[in-house]
């Protein structure tokens, strides 16, 4: 059955069938081919995959991110980041990275971070004389922080798929996210210095204070979420509900940029995004059930252990494997399918599942800005009005930096585990 399952899946991928439908159809064909299992199992297992209390956090975090986007958060974060770092060489590109770090702590989505900020910053960089390839590449690379810095939807999915603490994963993602952000800032600064890109005017202390006050409530949101979880005030799922309530208060009552007439558009956007994620989850749950029934996780474990039982070698092989997967497969689906297969092997080799989860997310996030299917590349290239080849050329120095930070995160566990261990 395993051969039929993966054969049909790869065929559907090659035909361009959406991920969720491909996994569901592959599972249905495999069950039909087996002949010994009633097809009602398709519905039962799909429903069981969604019958989880922690999954309730996903629609709430999605809604909170969209509310904050409509609530004027983007422009306030851009103004604060510009006052903070705009006066350095390549100031507007550095502002792009810094603002993406701030926005990532609100949106939980790479595509949302890229689209919301890129629509403002990419045209601004081009107008200031930045090369289109560079402007698009900076935003594409920075956008991946949306799924690394908490709250992150892929981290939630990993936690649910592997029964790992979502709170620990959130805290574990913070330092790696900041490390990647700082490495991107250094890269931008070096390239901007070499090419002579313009600086922005240095803001006065009063102007910096004003932009900080304007963005204060946006910056407070991740503190409330993470502080509440680790302070024991609410669970990660309840934190998502708190985030929605907070976003409504900030967007409608404090910033007053969300109008009643926009509520329907906000809810519609939230429902569409959530439905797509849940559709993938339902299909992936059914797919995963067949994998487990066929003993494929154990086969994967035996395969890796047969090559080497050295954790260092295992992590290198997994990273190479995930880099290829991330180029061709959607991040959420990759996590749901692969995490249950790889985590047992990692644990058997003495690798903490929290650390391994961050390695997976950071690696697959890189796939969001690699061709041929990197969503960040498509969004940024569209905003920069360039083609995929041009923006990929602009990404080359960023690929090198992102790979180096991935290796640091992989082989220095303290980067990931410092905060979770500190707060235990």
C-alpha cells in the first residue's frame, strides 16, 4: 500500500494538484487498492485529525494577525524601525528586516509578513535607488521570520503532530529568529555599503520616542502572549483568543483604523486562510494514519539508523532532505507528514524534540524563498515587478547567510534551548 500511496501522491504533485487534495486522493486510492478497509475510514480519520483542542488556536491566531494588519500596525512598525535603524547604510533595507522581525511576532505567517510589509517597503526601496533584485530579495528573506519568531502557525502544527509543548516551541523560536534577523541585517549593511545605497535621515530622540509610542501597543502583543503562557495565566490555545480580543481593542478603539464595514472582509479572509490550513490538516491526518499502519515510520527510522547512528550525521542528512522538500512542498503539509516520521528517530538519538522542531521550521522556512515554489519569492517579485530568475539572483548572498545560521542552530542546541530551559 505504501508504494501506491507515494506513487499516486507524486503523480498528483507532478500534475499540479493542490497539496491537500493530492494527499486526500492518494490516501483514498491506497485504501481502495487495499480492499480490506471500508471507505468510511476516509471521513472518520479526517475528522479525527481535526478533533483537537490545541488546533483551535490556529483560526484565532490567523484572525488576530489579519486584524492587526487592517489595524494600521504595518505603517507604525515601519515608522518605528525607520527611526531606529534607518540612518545606517542601506537604512531602508535594514528597516525591512527589523520591521519583519516585529511583524513576525504578530502575524505568525511568512506570506502575510512578506505581503503586508513588502507592499510598503519594496516600492520605497526602489524609489530610493535600490536595485529591484535586491529590494525583492531582502523582503523575501526577511519574510521567513514570520514562521520562526513566535507566535508561529507551523510551530503549533509541529507541536500538535509530535505532542511537543507549544509553549516551549514558542520560546525556543525566539533566539533563532533574532539570530537570523541580525545575520540578515549584517548582510544588508555590507551589500549596501559596497553598492553605496542611500541612508535615511537620522531621527531625533523626540521623533524616535514618538514612533515608539505610536507602535507601543503593537509591540506589546507578543509580550502579552508569551508572558501569559509562561506566567501560567492561559494556555497557548487560550492565548490565541486573548490575541484576537487584544487586536480588536487596538485596531478599533486605540488606533481606530478598523471600520465596522471592514469586519466582513477581515472575517472572510480569516476563514479562507484557516480553511486551507484545516483542509491540509485533515488530508495529512488521513495520510499519516496510513503511514503508521504500514509501519513506514519504523522503516524511515531503520533507514537513517542504517546509515549512521551519529546524531551529527543524522541532522546533516535531515537538513539536506528538508532543503529539497522545502523547494517543492508547502511548509505546513511538510511538517504534518514528516515530523511524525523524523521525530522518533531524533529522540532515539538523544535530540530534544523542541530543538529538532526549530531545526525543521528554520529549514522549511528557507523553502519559502527558494524556487520553484517559494511563496515569498512570488509575492516579492510581483511587488518588485521582476521575474523569478531575477529575484533568485538577488537572493544568492542571503541563501548563504541563511544556510550558515541553519547550521549554527542545528549544531549549537543552546541557541534554541536556552530560553525553554531557563523558564522551566
